[in-house]
C-alpha cells in the first residue's frame, strides 16, 4: 500500500482522523481516515458489506470505505467484524494502539473466508447470467420458429384470400353486366347478389390486408395493402355502376335495397382498414406470437406421475433457474410436479374461479382466501393446483414442499383462514418501502456507500444490494412489523396458502430446502 507523506503541521489540540484517498490492491481508490491519537481506522478492502463492533459502537462498512473508532473511551478493546450477507463469517482482534487496519488482513482468516464467499457468489452470478442468456436465446429461437410457421401459413392464406376477392369482384361485374329489364320478375335477387358479392369482396380484401401486415418483407406488406385497396375501389365503382343501371331500368328502390347496405359496408371496411394499417395492429400480431411461445414454453400446468414417488407440490418462484430445471424435468417425464404457473399473457391469466360451497369459505372467488382481495392475475391457477394435489394424494405420492435455502419449516401462515389477511398485511408493510427510500436512514446508507454493492442477481434472484436494502428496511420498520416480516420469510406468497391448504386437508408433506446446485446438475 502506498505510504502517505503528511507535511509538518502544528500539533492539533485533540485526536485527528484526516480523510485521504489511497490506491488499493484491487486497482482502485479507497477513501480512508488516517489514524490519529486514540483513533483506530478500519478499511473495508473487501467486496462485501461488513459489520464492525467495538465496545458498544456498531457500524456498517461498505466496500472501498473506512471508518474510525475512538479507542480511548472503549472499555472493551475487542473489535469484532462479520460479513453482512453471512454472519457465520466473522473475526476478532484486540486494538490497543492507534492504527489503520485493512479488513482483509487484520482478523485472521476472516478476509480469506469473505473472499471465498464472494468467489462462490460471483460464480453463481455468472452462472445465472449464462442461464438467462440461454433462456433468452431459447425464447428467441421459439419466437422465430413461431414466426416462420405463421409466415408459412400466410404464404398460402393470402393468395387464397386474393383469389376469393377476385372471384367476388367477378361476380359483381356479372351482376352489373346483366340487363335489369331481362329480370323484371326477380330484381330483388339481383340486389341481393350485388350486396352479398360486395360483402364477400370486403371480407376477403380486408382479411388479406390484415394478414399482410404480419408478412416479413416490406414488399409483401405493400402488395397486400395496396392490392386490397384496389379490390375495394374496383368493387365500389362496380356497385355504383350497377345501381345506376337499375335506376335507369326503373328500379328506384334499389338505392335503398342495395345502395344503403353497400355504403355501410364500404364505410366500415375503410375505418377498419385505417386501424389495420396502424402500428398497433402490427404489434398485435407480434404479441400473439409471443403469447403462443409463452403458452408453449413458460406456462406450466403440472404433471403428476402415477405411483407413490416424490411429487413437488410447492415451489418458491424466486429460484428461476432451478424452476426451469424442474419444468424441463417434469415435461420429460423425470419429475412429478403438481405446481402450476400461468404467466401474464397466457390463456388463463386473470381468470377467476368460484369457491365450491362444500369448502365453506367466504369470497366471490379463491382470490379472497388466498390474497384477501381479487387480484389481476386471477385464481384459475389455484383450481388447477388443487386438482393436481388431489391426483397426487390419490396416487399416494410423497408430497414435497420446498422452502428458501436455510429456512426449512419457516414462513407459514397460522392457517388457511388467515392466509388472505396475512397477505394483505405483508403487502401493506412492503408498500412502506417507498417511504423508506425517502427516509434519512436510506439517505445515510447512500452516503456511506451502499451503491458500491453489486446489483447482479444470484440464483435466488437477490443481489448484495437488494439484500442490504431489505436488511435496512426491516431495521427501519417498527419492531412489531419487523418481527412479522421476519417470521414470514421462508415461503413465497402463494406457497403460504398452498402449505396451509395441505394442512387444512390433512395431507402429509415433506419439508425440503431448495438446493440450486442439485437442480442445475
């Protein structure tokens, strides 16, 4: 470490701890205080947040930051440090004299253990990034596959629609060429033929234009658009000529019988054509492709295998990569799973199911006992989950409930009847985080360097930064609310209701912790 030369100066009246910036072994600058009389300074040259305690004084020290302690007033000279993300990693040392202590070297094996922890976390972060890239590539490939399939169909449908438009246009020309005076006994049939032919022309032309918007090339899109427009214009002119001929033949009522419906149809198609040519219509086709891919790849309705083997009945959704492995294993027939996932955009997303009277529960739908109120994502998933659970029970399967890592058996609600109320309370408390971000406590954390923590998510979707924010948020809450939130940790929101339902039905289950590495092997 670089030696800082301090020029001669008058002796200060008391202890001093001047701020300087030093180069560290990590290739960056670290802001530290110089140890003065009775002052010991601790530098955090590690990549994780640490908690430092000396006597009754406790401070949180973020990466590349330092803090000073006045040891002249400390009755206990034992300094303790531990990793904020893993309190089992800790170190101690006695401090008697003024000094500057690097955290990586001054507490025995503490620095080595933190470095090992960070290395494992970085490996997990890198793995998650790789898996995320693979998921995106897979989704992109599926989307391209869906687009190719759609374009293949359109290559047949659009020519067929234009052929139909040409046929109906030909019929219109036929009705126009026929002499009305030769059909004095059946002029109504002539009018009906004109109206129906124009209707067929409008439908086929508009459909060709609409489907043409989703073609891949601009040339095909222009051909579909202007070709449809040309068919409609020719059809309209033909109808006008036909009505004029009928008027000249003395059939004045054809203006109302044929002219009015044809005028209404033409106006409607023009309005619809303007909408179909907009960007919204193009986005609609793209969204349809994405929903089709999601329905095939992301939506999971569960697959309970026959027999008395293990069956995953509840899973915490925050372990995304492990969840992907679970779904893949279930679809290949290797894993029995009763869990259900209906993401936004899927067919049953937002659907609600009524509660059977035999359950004797209050509420218009299952959302009420589950969440305390109706939710936009609906409760259709719950109905499908119950059906899977009943099948697993009939098979005699060993039901498994997966808890957060290190929290097996924790996070349950009192019983199913309180699940909704507890969910509303958790939401209300969590909503206070907006106020927390405006609080002095969070402002102080920003000043102390919390932004220096990594924001890259690991296997449980959390990062160093998000975990530290959650710790500070809980510490900021009133004690009663903090205790409630801490006791609630261990299961996902929907899982709490799932476990309570199993207990309500008297179905035995096995408690298991999520082991990401095992699932990703």
